[in-house]
C-alpha cells in the first residue's frame, strides 16, 4: 500500500488559524522582523512567505534589508536595534550569511527572548538539557508532523540524515526527549543505507535531492523530508518521493510538507517570545 501523505500545508493552516485567534486576544500586536543580508534568491522567497503568513495571522512584520557587503559591525547594530525595538517581539537573521560575517557572533547577539528562530546558544542550550524554551522552527515543525501520524515515538529507532545546528541536531534532541533511539548520519557515515533501513522514523535534512531511495527505507516507516533544493526551477526534496511512497508508511511531500510548518512555528515562537517577555517584565 502506498504511504499516507502527511499534509504539512493543511496542518500549518490549522496552526496559523489558532495563532491568529490568540494574537487577536493579545493586548499588543505581535511583531516579527526579518533581517536579510544580500540578494540570496532562496532567502527572498522564504522571507516573502514568512511575511505573507504574518499578515494572515494579524502580526506586524518588518524586513531589514542590508547589502551583501555590509560590515559585521553594521549588522550587529541592526540586531541591537531590533533587540531594543518595543514593536518587535521576535526576529530572525536569515541564514546563510556572507563569509566575512561570523554567523555565531550574530546569533549570540540576538536576545534569547527575542530569538524567534531558537538559534541562540542560550535557547539551544536549554534544548540540550531538556528544558525547552524557544525551539528552532523547522525541528518543531518536524515533530508536529511526526505527532500528526499518531504513531508512538517511544522506543522507536529514529535516523536523522544531517547534523546541522538548525535542523539535524535539534531534531535528534527532540526525538531523544520523547524516548526514541536516535542515530545521526552525516557525510562521513559508513554504510548509511544499512542504518536508514533500520529507521522507524527517518528525517532527511542534507540538501541532496533524491538522496533517499526506496532501498534505503524500511517498510511502513515515517519519512520526513526537510530538503528543499531548487533543480531547474522546481523544489526538490532529499527523498525520491515517487519511489519511497511505495514503501514508507507516512511521507511528507516537497513542497507542502515541512516548509509551511516552519513558517507557522516561527509565528508560534513569536507568541512564546512575547510570553517570556511578559514573565520577565521586559
Ligand atoms: N535558512 C534556512 N532555513 C532557515 C531558518 O529556518 N531560519 C533562518 N534564519 N535562516 C534559514
């Protein structure tokens, strides 16, 4: 039997509709800002989607665009300005950044309670010790997609392809918190197919189109495709969808799977930032 599709678009719409209701009840309009450096076409598309979703949910949004050759100091100043801006409750700096800028320094400068992406070392540290604060948006979306299947995660073997700080590592941590047995594979992993074939839950986040073939997937597995690579103007995931749908139990499409969930979770994180700020009296 072919895999059941996990409809990320529908799930995201439901999430955004709940966020919209919550936002309406708040004393202040939630504000989310996006910092973009340079003219990365993919970033422009992502930020455009995020802005549209802000409008849909009744958020105030703002884009801070800086040229690709902006100095690190100028970018730090822009981050500081958003840290202090009372209309902005959460913001993100769209990655990747140009090579002359230290990504980690920028992420360290974002106030943890305004860190809508959950990329600051403070929020990642809280995740590491299972005291979750702001959870990175894509990993949060991945977990919601897995939960939507109704399959119990506890005791399952979860295999993650990719070890990035923004997807692979946080997803591993979240699955571990729900008592999965977790394996992270990366570019130096040997016999990767043998490992992926053991996965009850397989999360692919490597940015390598159609890397996961049918032979690599256990029958009935939950397969979450985080990959989004543009190939001849078409968005392509890390999973060979047409093949894998014949063996997987559940599968996310690209587009319409993880992408919309990331955006919805970013809005949810902004509301959580507002709650943290209220608690802290800032
Ligand atoms: N680049 C690719 N994905 C993301 C994301 O979720 N947040 C940011 N800030 N940059 C990204």
